[in-house]
C-alpha cells in the first residue's frame, strides 16, 4: 500500500523543491510540489493518502503553522520538517509537538528518501487499520466480512459478489479453518433469499443412522423412536439456503437421494409417500478434492457435477501472509468487544512471528491466538515460540521487510523459483522483485528461474 501513497513537498525555494522532487522520483516515490503552506492545506483531507515534507520557513504560514493545522486535521498524518543549521532547536520542539522527523539542510538525497519511505510505511499501516475499522463498522458488507488485501481474497470477494444474486449451486473448496461457512453465509446474505433461512449441516458430524432423518425429515412412527413428525434440514431451508459442510462425508446412498431432490425439487419425508415441493439454494463445502474422489468412485460423479455449477477456492492462510496482520487486528477488535478487555499492542517482533508461522489451522487458528492475546493467556506454543532476543528491538522498517520477505519467499516457492511468474503473482515488475531479493539478501533462499 505504501507504493500507492504520495509525498506532498512544501518549499518556496524552487531549486531545493526541484532537487527534492528529483531525488524522490529517482527512487519511484511520487511527489506533489507546492510553494506554500496555504496551498498544501488545500490538498489535505483527514485520510490524505501520503505524507508531508515541508520547509520550516515559508512565506505566509510557516512549517510550524502547517504542522499545527495538520495535527488538528489528522494527528496521525506524518509531517517531516526541513530546517537550516541554526534551526535545530526549533526542529526538536517540532518533534515534541508531533512532527514525524526533521531534515537538517543540506542533506543527502538518500537521507530524504530513507526518512520519507519510513514515514510512508507508517502512514500505510495507519490507513489500513482505519479501512479495517470502517469495514468492521459495516458488518453486512462483503468487504467488511471477507477481509484481506491479497490477490486471492480479492478474487474471492469478487466471486461472491458475482454469484450471490444468482440461483446457482456453489461448491466451496478449502482447507479446514479457511472460512468456508463464512463464505456460504455471505452468499446467502447478499442473495434474494436473504430473508429465508440459512440452514447449516456438517455432514461429518452425524452418524449414518441419523443422517437421512436429519436431512430429509420423517413422519411420526417412521422408525422406532420417531414419536412425532420432524421437518428435515432441506425442508427447513425452503426459500433460503442449505449449507452442507464436509459433503465428502455424505454416505453414497444419501448422495443419490440428494441428487434426486436437486433434480425434482421435491422430497419425501421418511415414512411418507407424499412429495413436498422445495425451493432452496445449495452451497456445499469440502476440504477434499471432490473431482479426485468422484474419479475414484468415492463420491458420485453426477452429484459432483450438479454441485459444482460454480466453484470457489479458498486459499490457505500460508499462501496469503500479507493478510495476517489485517486479520489479526480484526480478531483482536472482535475479542476485545466480546470479553470487555482492551486490545493489546502487538510488537513488531510478534508481528514477524505471526507472519512467518505456517498456520496449519488457518484463519480459525489465527482467531484463537488473537483471543488468547486479549485474555492475556501466555503460551510458549507457536506462533509465539521462543526467538532470538535481538528481534525484540525490531523497527517498523524491519517489520515491513519481514512482511516482504515472507511474501517473496512464498511467491517464489509456489512458482518453483520462476522470477517472472512470481513477479506476476506479487503484481510488481520483474526488475523490482529482483531488486527486493537483492535488498533483502534472499539470493541464497530462493531459486530464481
């Protein structure tokens, strides 16, 4: 996100202004140039997508005046002040009053670029957290419920948006803990059937002897112990959505019956010969590859094709590490509200551990860790296992390097070391990826193709 931010340069000396702009642009940092604080203030909004680099001495309002007005507008908007040699004391005072940093003239271009980059990274994190909190305030939106800025989750959100208004059956594939039921609920809540029931059934949690009665219902006296009529899950979902999780565990005989219901749009309760019309949308989920199971005869091929009119694949958390920080912030806020305790601040060292961890339990495991953090329950289990004490002093740039390192290594691994494919997956130019690998000293960890 920092790559999409802008630097607002405020300097009345055209030579200095041009030199600063050139230094930033050489390093691919976009800049907007103005000659006064008044013009700068016209550009600003509370969520201004960038930072400010300003001279202290300006015609009209000074850089200090600009700092004070920015503090009123958005206290988290970084302001970097440029000073002359005799103004260091004033710059120190500005730091006490909220300036992000200062540059003493004359300064090297590399110094300006380095300070600006760190400020941009800080601003990016602030804006991401704000965007997440806005999403949390609108829990009914797809963006507020399916959280993540990775390309994989962007595709999932778009797919849900496209499929929700339709009547198509949907098959959701993903590992345990990736959020399959959440996606199913989003499909229901954004559909014309939102006022009907959302009925969920885990096919792996029922003994086979009870399965048929649970899903199709039964009449009184249909079998021993059936004292009264029972409405099954399919009938209860009439007008709404039926979600069958772990459908790979559904017994083959019941797969045949379910297929008939999908074809005929009617069912018969156990112990009855009366056909009952049903109108429901089916969303199924599996942690297995149903095509492989159907090819081997362990799942009905005809039911597989009926279920997979539209497929939706959920990526595991280890393949979208860039979403870990956002998700963790979300779960901390939720747990804080649930337990009535403040959300703790997570150090860069712990953030690095969260991002580096492989999350075999996926999003469900991440939520569990967030809840333990809010409750103050210490654990020596992953992801917060013992690490070198040197990590405790990580700076923000080092933490951001950790994020980049994890994403680059994962992209290279998934693409067998192919630099071109990895750069496409990361949505950055190939030369940029090569430079980042060199900068982060990853040459010995990746096999480049």
